[in-house]
């Protein structure tokens, strides 16, 4: 039997010149104190399309009833999010892969957590892959942009929840 090295060398060359990109997941934890009970907070800001009020963007439920498995469309369909976790005072969501685009496995989780009978914390956590960004400065800028956007969202939730 005769073997040729050409296919083996081609594979080695691909591995050397085009190494597999390793994922680099980041988690951004944010929270804000609210002077209302968690159940009241959640009632005002926890609806799956309440994002339109506290993040000021268009939202439409395109599938489901706003609970587990529901799909929301943001910005007229430019962003799709599926609810993948839910409790009485929280939900988690993900964005599906889009063919031909980098998949960052984006997940968000939002929770109204009781602190006392009359106060609570609103927590928002994002987890996603930043390995497609060119360098650490780009990664840091992306993280800070998202942190700023969702910190503003938490402030808006606080204002909505504490309003009479």
C-alpha cells in the first residue's frame, strides 16, 4: 500500500495558518436597588415586551403568549429573542444563530429579587462571546457600551417601578 503526504500536509497547513477561534465568553452583571417590593417591581417591568418601555425600542411578541418559549422581535425583526427560562420574578432569553453571521451565543437574564418586604433589587446579566472582536480594546469598548445601555435600562426600570 502506498500513502501520499499531500493530504496530510494540506490539513497541517490549514491548522497552522487558520487556527480554530476559541470562544471568549464575558458576563456583565448589573443591579439596582428599588424601593418597592419585588412583586410590584416585576408587575411593572417584567412583561416580556416591557423592554419597549425601559429600553425605548420597538418590541412585538411574534410567537407564544409572553411566557416560556415566546419569541419577541425587536427593531422590526432585526433582533429576535426567545425566552428560555422563567420564574415568577425573572426570565432569561437568548438570540438564535443567524446564518452567515458570527454567533455570539448571547443570553440575557433579568430578575426582581426581594431584599426586604418593601425593597428589592433588579438584576440584569448578559453573557456572550467576544472572540470575534479584534483586540482587547474592542472587547472592552463593547462591554462598556452594553453595560451603559443596560445600566440606563435599570435606571428606567427603577423609575417605572417607584412611580405611583
